[in-house]
């Protein structure tokens, strides 16, 4: 009898807990549907707000139990379509587009295209008309700050060869060759916006930075706990940011060219995520840094505040739906 009463009490408690959980789930579903309804009602008035409301509708249930209300997903799809600012689709026949970049003045658009035979091309379009202006048999680097030139690069033996093109005449006006002994151990890199510095990341945890004019290595580090996925220079050339599989992004001060490179330079800021960090990007004024991670978040950091406290300014969560 004692056992029977204990079982009855346990069953009753379990039923109470189950009823509570079901009530909470129903409440979340109701809230999600209400947010989805608000998203739909705002589509013609404020499409961007509709997207945010629909995202919150999905997050309301997904963040708790991994589910989503059908109304929330439908609202999100319609809101994204409603808020679309699609103006033009540019095609490069026969090739997959692997990267794209606007010129600083917004007049040109350049893209890296991988052809079926693995040949890499750079195609440049007029951003206003969509007219293809020219193609180059090389990989894109960066537009110049005045949007009049384009620098592209390719690797040959142990050399990184940079070629500078005049966009108006499509003529090569300069060539810069940088010899790197361990080039074939690298996994990509990045160029500063004024073309003064070039960073390489490697398949292990290394990063190296060279000054283009002197071809001198000015920074080397193995501080990351895993491979570096992405590098970006701040527009003012004061910092280098790196993203790594170790779940962190780091910020490094750029040394003076007259300084001897530290055998293992130390970062001045480490920003943490719950999973690998895939990309980093500085704002145009170099004040903010955005980080994107496999933990389904993108975070914006105010560097002036983060250097002191390491607190994010904004966190954006992207549920997988």
C-alpha cells in the first residue's frame, strides 16, 4: 500500500509537471503566433520591422525546445520577400561566384569566379547598369581608395604576385612580387585597404603580416589555439583582427615598420564565442568589429569599450530553420 501511494504521488507530480510544461509550450506558441501576426500586419508599413518580428516569433519557441510555429516560419518567409531590395542579378556564364566586392564609390562591382576547369577569373561590372566591363585571369584583391584601380593577385612557386590595373583603360600599371618561403603551407590571407600590409593565415595556428613596400615581415604569432579562418585589417591600419576555430576572435596592434617583429606577438583583445569564429569585419571608422560564429550568432563590439571591458554592443542570433 505504501508503495502504491508513493507511486500515485509520483504519477500525480509527473502529471502536474507535464501539464505545466504543456501550458508553457502553448503559451510560447500563442506568443509566436501573435508575433507572426504582427509581422504580417506590418509588411506594407515597415518591412524591416516585419522581418525582426518574424525572427522573434521563430526564436520564441526555437530557443526553448527547438521547434517553431508554422505561422512564424511563413511570416518570416513573406517578410523577407517583402523587405527584399533586389535590384539586379548579375551572371557570369559557366562559373561559380565565390566572392564579391563593391568599389568604395559604389560604381563598380567585382567578383571572383571559378570556372569548371578550375580557372579563376575576376569579373568587373558597372553597378548601376549591370554591364560587364571586363574580366581578368586572376584573383581579386581590393579596389583602390579612389576606386580608379584594382589590385589582383596570384601565387607562383613561392611568390605572391600582385598586379595593379587601371580600371578605365584595363591596363596593368604595376606589379609587386612578395617572396614567402612557407607560402604553400598557408590557407589564404588578406590585404589592408590601402595595400600597405598583407596577412597570411596557415593550416595550423600561425599568422604572418608583411609590409608591402619593404617586403618585411612585421608581425608573427601562434597565439590562437587552432587554425585561423579569417583576417581583416582596420581601415585606419591600427589593428588586425583574426577569427579562429578555437572559438575566439583576436585583435592585434599593427607594429611600426621600423620595429623588429616579435617572435610571437601578443594580441591586445580576445573576444569569445561558444563555437568556431568564421569571420571578422571592421566598420568603416575602425571603431566597431563584427564577429560571426558557428554558434549561430553575430556580435558587434565597440573596440574602445571592449579593450577595457570586453562587452559586446549587440548580439544577433540566427536560428537554423
